[in-house]
C-alpha cells in the first residue's frame, strides 16, 4: 500500500509499507541507507537538503524523549512569561 506523502518543488516523496525481510524488490536499499545513516551523523543528508524544521539540532529518538523536550520547552516559555508578568514583580 503506497500513498504520496508530500510533493516538494524538486521531488515527490512516496511512503509505502512493505513487509520486513521478505525480499520485496526495492526494500533492501532503503534498509541499507537507514542503517548507514544510523551509524554516524556523517552519513546523513546535508542540512540544507532537509526540510526547514530539521535544520536545527537533532530529533529525539523516542516518545519519552519527545515528551521531555516538549516539557522543557514549555517550562522555559512559562518561566519567561511569568518573569514578564506584573504578578511576578509583586510576588518577589
């Protein structure tokens, strides 16, 4: 089952589900490339070739890591807003 995920100016990305390790034509090369990219950052795409939201930093590797990144960003934003509020000055 395949569907077009996104169309960009210079390419089209198609996402397909294929059963793993079943010798499906075209399945071996993406698997090889994914393993190569996982070995080292030097094997990854150049930053300028990635979508803009991937230009800074790295992505968390798990759901708990994503939640922790979000929690820290939310906490930092809350602290910034709190310090700017009139209540902060009054309570200090």
